[in-house]
């Protein structure tokens, strides 16, 4: 098979391309950023329903998964999951960490090749799955917890951003 | 390009294969089914937080999107969005509709080809996007609303199913 044939096939036969999947993820991350912004400062750190975590705690989890996760996948270095360095005490600090994670994700993503997505990686030394499944988990877990954040905002009488705006 | 080269490339170069994406979607649908089951009958139809919809109303929405959406994409028939036929009055009826939708989705999915995912379709006559974006929207919207359902369950003192169990 020559390179031209391979390139044409790659372009025309993807269910989703690598670029589209990154845009999809970063679009979700952009929406989550606006959900963080929508929280009143105090309630971001204190409000919860039914004994669940605060949105600050959920944000710390999302920060501990996204950038460290993609870094592990690309560098093939198995590091344990840890939230200590992703915790902060103000919304502004969380937003700063969020934006840094955005670039880290873009940088590592550009080092991934299409054939890497089907390879298995032992994420955080705990989740040994194909890379595509780990990445979809990053996205789904964020959408799941952000859905929780929407209920917190509504319960606080705050209008959340539109779900379809990325 | 000969067929063999094309087949090899399709197998080795997918970010996500068509089968994997269906399994991913149906895995999420299976989890949502268990969230519906976890609700007490009365609260499924009556409980909500912050003026949001009940989980029965959200389920009617998910039923109005998934199977009708994929049917539209495959048949190329533009039908308006409608929830009337997806509404029911008992959890058992919703679960029956859910299981019917599971087969409908599998049936239409098997008629999709890899090259269809990048084609544009005017879903419900309102959302003119590439098919892959519409399908990802079906999944994300379900994860989002199900996240909302998790908060309702926790507020009701009911333990929701584990998020990672599909």
C-alpha cells in the first residue's frame, strides 16, 4: 500500500478523526469552564446535595484526570492518580489550572498517532484499557459531573450555560 | 487502491471503530436503564430539584432522540422532534420502550457505513451537522441528564449504580 492510498483512506474512512475528537473534548472542557465561572465563589466550595462532593472537589478530580491522563498515555509513564496538586482555594486558581490543562492536553494530543488509540495503557496503574476507552471515559466522566453541577446551579437559582454551547 | 489495502487500513487506523462506538453508546444506555430502575416509582414521575424536569420527562426526551435520531440518519427522512409517543405512565412501560429502542438502534446502526459518519444530516429538521456530531450529541446529552438523575437519587437517599459499570 502506498502512502497516498493510506492518506486518502485515513481521510475518508474515519468514524471520527483525531482532530474532531480533540475538538469534541476541548469543547466540553470549555463548557465545564463556564460552569465553574457560573458558580458563586462560596457555593463553589461549600454547596452540595445528598452528601455528594462540592463542584470544587469535582473540578479537582477532573483536573487530576484530563491532563495527567493524556500525559501518561503519550509518555507511557504509569503514575498513580493524585488530586493533591490539583486542589486550590479560589475559583480564579481553578480557572488558571483549567487553562494550563487545556494547553497540556493540546500539546500531548499532537504527539498521538491514529494507531495509538487502539493500544492498551494502564492508566494511573489501575485502568488497563485501550487508549480510546480511557479518553472517552475522561469526557464522559466530565459530562456526568458537570450534569451534577447543573443541578447545583439550578438549586442555587443560577442559570447554567446552554448545554449545546461549546 | 485494492480492497485488501483498504480493509487493512480500516482495521488498523480507526480512532474508534463503528462497533466500538455502538458498544460505547449502548453501554451508556444500559447504565441509564439501571438509573431508571433505581428510582422509586412515584419519585420517577414527581421528584425534581430547582425547577428541572423529572427523570420520567428526561427519559421521554432520551427516547425521542436516540432511536428516532438514528432512524432519521439512516433513512435520510427528516422528521420533526416529538416526545408524544415516547411518554408513558409507569416505569415498566418506560423500560419496555427503552428495550425496544435498544433493538431499533442496533438495527439501524448495522446499516451505517464508515463513510456516513462525516456526512451532514439535518436532524429533526433543526440540527444540520455531520452524523458523528449528532451521534456524540445523543450520547453526551444522555450522560448529562443521567448525571442529573444521580443527584435526584442521592437527594432521595437512593444509591445510584456505579458510573463505570456499563
